[in-house]
């Protein structure tokens, strides 16, 4: 193995880090020298020459991946700073191995103007733990009718490229069509929360199926998602603009995506860690039943959907994993199930979940994980400085994963401000140990620096 | 919910007739029981100056067949049919909360009203007196008899309330640690009264055998 | 008995037999001059009704009072979520006053289950959303048993808006446990989602055709159909519903004169049940109401009279 080295002008110091003995993408063991925010050198064990003064991080037995990129995060600021802030959400992201997150627009006020986008952007810069990219609303106030100032948000400091009314569906096909056409001018992408509002009634709170019938809970069927995905695929074909399907949750959605991709239509899709692991029967079985911790949108689905989603992620039908990290103040989850808030935490545990359901059974390699959790999401969001791999010269965004850890999730140990963690008490066999943002460690030994 | 360990309506009966003889010393055998009941029947008639206005109310479980037998004896002596019923006291017990909930048993008042009648309560054992107190409370909700008397097969002492029996088959001084067991052919398949040391060191629970 | 009565899942066939035996004794008390038993003296029962139901609330109230429990009604219309207070805060506040049993009605399915996780008091589900109403099922079965004897092997037709009926869910579970055969009759739009697998249970069948089912029914349970359901497009018009699924005078003629007709009330006369059927000698609607008190006394008694900390 040859040693790649770049001329260096400084003599080391706190900004120089030597990651020693990491298994890069789980494929080859190497030392990585991080300097000036980039990967300055990569070499076989001990091959790197002068590393005096570098801070050494022992990565023996660790897998090194490019820093993770989350296309779907709710940071709740502005408006619900009791549930999460940009700063606390950034901490959770760093702990989860993320170096960039896209913050959804459904805050109060909604991120539907350049000023609102810049506000979130600036809070992210101030927190300084991950790159926070605001997602712009597609429609003003998420109202579903008038387009938000998509172009101005793009031109702003926040340089918004991803737009979504997430939490709500852009249900009106005319509005969706116009939005898709409009963002072509600057390479934007619409991330759609696919949910037909007429098929998913106002009180719908879970997957409609045998279990919801037994529990007497109003639900919505998979087809409420699938009809919108199918429609949007055809709109993508018609407009030639890119549609991103947020949180795909059903086997039917997978079928439509598989077909659309085979036709070459410009469609991408994400799946959440919880839809890869958790099933709807938790509503009956966990904690005496009806525990709103497991209330999420899209809802947890039956096993057959979960298996189809895993397969789709493995074969590339689904492009990426995105967390849909959705913090909620404790009291917002202590209502009756139908009245409680939708959503669950995800940033801190995403990689452990993906390792458990995809890597351990051999559905994905670690290099595939790098693709679905870093490079592909960065590509979809148009983030040039993220997801670039670990070659010399690439931005030094990386995460070290212990692939043979034994951790038990403790919701009270979360760095998020919220506690709606659906994995509380679960054991996982892989865990993030360190995260570096442009060469600076944000997490070491599993804890924030 | 899990089913209670007794059949509904059977109260604290151990089981349907087992025919099993309890351990311990025989205090009254079958013939002793018969003689005691005959004497009680005569005493009741004597005290009441005949069978007029009499109503016999057995306290479930074993008080009920005892009341029936007394009525049978009165019929054969006097040729009069004395009304016999049952008075369940479960709901009136002061120790309800100390035991698993037990289903109430039949209360059957054999006459349109107890008002003005002479009621004889019949039970197997008088011990703490709490069952009788409960029975008096229960009767209070059902009417206002002129006179209430108490007949028991065995009085074992240790009364905890100012209650005494008017008619007693046998006074049986006993230690609190001892158990007194009445068995009647109708319910148990065997007949007699036994006394035994408690199975364990725990004193027998007041109220558990009345 | 378990600590709570949240669902018929909490009741075994033996439990039901015990409750019915106790209820029979309680029923006699209803005819006494002094309708009062001291069994629950000193116990506090709160009827916490987040949703209006005069019928169920008064039935539980009378049951509690006849057992000498201190019975207090708290009604709060609308969800507490809309008032900003979480359900948990609401019930913890009430239970902090010292409550032995919480009889709870809520518009949300599962609310009683959730509350039972938070409080020490015994929780009785008096109807949760479109999920269960166990005391109603118990009183229905008790009423039928008194009228037609043991339900083992008997055929009960349950007809109406099954999707939105908590009474339906509880009744199917209980009747099957008691050995009855159940046929659930409704138009496809009013069948609960995913109901087909239920029908794999022994003795349970589904039908879209009331006329096919009635001739073999030993008892008929009519469920209330809310006219509001029309706005959801569940059926076209009340007239069409009545023709398809109402217990009309003609259908009454098909039933044997000894086949009891139940309805949990309130009845929509002329929609799901004709006046002739509601007032027929075989209608047990009022028996259900009077049995309701006895059965609820039995429930409260068995949940509360037993060993402390049981």
C-alpha cells in the first residue's frame, strides 16, 4: 500500500489528528492524518511518516466511514425549543456520527422565507457540531396552496436546495407540478411526505390493518402513501424534475419505486431506521399497549413491509437512510394515543439500527452503509463538501464505528432534549465511537468532546 | 382476572362433598350432632312458646343445612312448617379487605317480610362473633324482626363482641391455636365436629371459621 | 380477577361465571327496600368521563353507591389535549386525591390502558374510543344468559356499525369465550379493518347479508349506527341502510318469538331498529339496563372488595 502525502506547512498541533488503525469502509486497515480540515494523508499501518504532534486516536477495530448525512431531521427551532434546539439536535447528530443534517421546515414560524432559512443556518453555524442545512417549505406556511419563496431561499446564505412540506403532503397535484417545474431552474429537489389526506383521515394515528381493527385505532392504509408516490413518479416523468420520496414505509411504495427507477425516471427515496426495524404490533405489545412512543408518521407497518424496505435498501431501490428524528416534549407524548404527537428520536441510534438490520445479516457492507448514509444523501441534497469518502484531499468528515460493541439504549442518556426514544432498553451490536467535522473531533469515545 | 379458588356460590366451602375426614380429635360424632340439633329444636320451641311467627335463617354455608334440619325436627314434633331461608353476610363482613374477594352466596328470605317475626339465625360455629354481627347488619337492611335469636352447633369461646348464642349444641372451650372443623353430610359427605392443632405456628385467624 | 378491567382479554370464562353469579345476587338487592350493601364502605370510586354518556355513568354511579363506595363523577368534555393538559397530568392529579378505582370513559381508544400504566388505582374501562366496552359486553351476556340459558353453542348475530363499535369488539371476545357462535353482520364499509383474520377464530363468522343470518340466530344484538357516518361515505342513505341492515318489522317476523333482541342504546328507532322490534316482548333493552347496574356492582365488588394490595 502506498503512502499518500501532501506537503505540510505547519508542525502539527491541536488541529492535526492521526486516526490510527481504522478499517476504512470496513475494507482495508489504514492510518488517516487529518489536517486543515481535510484528509491529509492515508497510509497502511505505521506507513505515515512524520506525524509528530498529531493527536492520536486509536481506531483499532473501528470502521471508518465518511461523516453521515441526514436528509430528514426535525430540530424544532424556532418554536419548540423545549423539545429540541438547533444546538441540542446538533449534539444528537454528532453523537450519531452525523456531520450534516437537513433541518425540516415545519417549525414555528415555518421555514418558508430566506430570512427564516438563514436564521436556522446561522444557528447551525453557531452550534458548530454539524452542518445544518435548512429545508425550505414548498408552500407558504405548509398550507399546500401557494408556493413559498423557493428561489429566494435558494439564493440566501442558507443556499436551500431541498424543499419539503414534511409533516404534510403536497396533496394538490397542480401545486406539486408547479413546484417541481419551478425548482428545476436552480437544481432544487422536492422531498415529498407521501400521504393522501383523504385516505388518511384527521384522526388516523397508525397503520390501518388487522391490528388497528383490533385496537380500535383509526389508521391509514399503505395505499394512502402509495397513490401519492405513484402520482409523483408520473409528475417527475412529466416535469423532468427530481422527486425525493421521504420516509418510504410500504412494500407497495417499493414496488412503484422499483418500476419508476427501471423506467429511468428522476426519483430517489429514503427509509428511516425505525421503519427498517420496528413493526406495528408494538402498539399492542410494548409497555402495556398504546404507548405513544411508537406513534410516528408514517406509521410503523407490519413485518412484510419492513422486510420489503430492507430488501429495497439493499438493492438500491431505496437510495438512502434518513432518520426523521422527531423530538417531542415529554408531555406531548402523554396524551391518549390518538391525541399524542407523531414522531420518534433517531439521530443517535440510526447507525446502530442500520448495522443491526442491514450489516449484521449481510444485506449491506460497511461501504454500502457509507453510500446510503453519507455519499448518496449528500448527492441528493447537493452538498459538495459532504459524503466525499476518505481519500486524500477530501474534507475530513468521518465517523468511527465500533462494529462489535454491545450497547443498551437508555433514553435518559440521550443528548437530545426529548425522550421519545423507541429503542429504549434495546441492545445493539454496533455503535458510533467518534465523529470528526472537518478534522475536528466532535465526539470521542462515544461522548461529545 | 383469574378465577378465585372457589366455585361461585360455594363461599368458603373447601370443595363439593369430598367425603374426607378431617385430621384431629372427634368432638361430636354423627349421633351427637343429631342429639344436639334435636335439643336445640326443642329449646327454640320452648323459648318461643310454639312455632308461631318463627323464621329460621341459616348463615351460609353450613348454617343453611343446619337450619333445614331444625325445621325438619320442628315439623315432626309440632307438625308445623317453619319457613327456612338463608342470609348471606359476605358483603357485611368487616374483614372483607383482608381476604381475596369472595363471591356472595344466596340470601333467601322465605317470607314476604321479616317485620314482626321471630328470626332464629343458625350457624355452625360461634367464635369471634363477627359473623353474627354481620348477619345482624344484613338483616337490618331486610326488615325489622320483633326478636332475633342465635342458634349454633358449637360455641368455642373467644368472643370479641358482646354477642352470645341463645341455643348451643356444645360448648367447646378451645385454644386460639386450635382449629374447629364442622362437617355436614349434605355439604361434606361426612358428619361430625373435629378439633385439631393448627397446621402451622400461626394462630387460627379469627373469623375464618366464624 | 386482575387488578384492572380494561378489556375482555382481562376476563376468563371462569371470571365471567363468577361475575354473573355475583351479579345475580346484586340483582336481588335492586328489588329490596334498602338497596345498599356495605361492601365498599370507605372506598372511593371516581367516574372520570371525558366523553358524555349519561347511561353508563349513571349505571356505574348507582352501582358504586349501592355498594356504599363514595362515588364521585368528574366529566370533562373534549380532549384534555385541547386544554393543554396531558392525559397523564389529568389522571395523576385526580388520583392524588386518594382514589381506589377510576371508572373511565374516553373518546380515544386505549386511553384506559395508558392510564392503568400511570396510576395505582384499579382502572375500569367504561368505553374507550372505538376499542372496548367490557362492562357492556358482560351485561349483554348476562342478560342473554338469564333469558335463554347458557350461551354455549348458541348463535348470536351482531349487526351494525362494527368499525366504530367498542361494544362489538368486547362482545365478540366475550361471546366466543362463553362458547357461543357469533356472526357479525354489516356492509363491507362498516366492517373493522383487517377483520377477516378474526373470522379464523372458532365460531366467528362474517356476513354482508342480514337475511341470511337471522333465521338461525338465537339472539340478535343491534348496534347503534351514527348518522354522522354518512359524511364519511360509509353508506349512501339511512333509508338504504335500514333496508339492508335494519331490524325491520318484516325481519322481526323471521325471528322466533323467543329470540332476544339486544341494543346497547341509545337506539335510532327507524334506522337500525324498528319501533316494533324495540318494543317487542322479546326485546331485552330494558333488562340490559337493569342488568347493567348488577353487573357493574359485581365488577366493582370483585375489583375492590378483595385483599388490599392484591
